[in-house]
C-alpha cells in the first residue's frame, strides 16, 4: 500500500466526516495546490472520495472536476480508514 506523505496523512486524518475543501485548507494550513495534488493522489488510491455536501450520507459523487476541487466536499473511505489504522 502507498506510503502517505505528511501532508496526505494530515488531510486524511481530517476527513472522518465530510469536509469542504476550504475547511481542509483552514485546518491544515497547506497551500491550495498542495491540497489539490494530495487529494487527487488520495482519490486515485481510493482513500478519499467526493461527496455531495447536501447528502453526505449518500454514496460518493460520480462527478469531480480536478481543476476546481475547491468546489467539492471530501470524506475518507473505508480503505482510507484501514490505511490510517495500519500506519499508527
């Protein structure tokens, strides 16, 4: 399994509940581009998914514009939770 960078781990730890991009940026104090790149990596490894903020308990959203990730809400997947547990 992928070894997480410190910034990826920081993002993943904050996504136990659905969080909009702005909140992730506020809480991590990371730059927009760094968060964007980390989220794309985490999504490609199926550790994070995009969700509809109006229906956070529904399944993952089928649409995500990687050029405008600031408009989306994210949450950790079951695989992401398991990955965090293995790394502790």
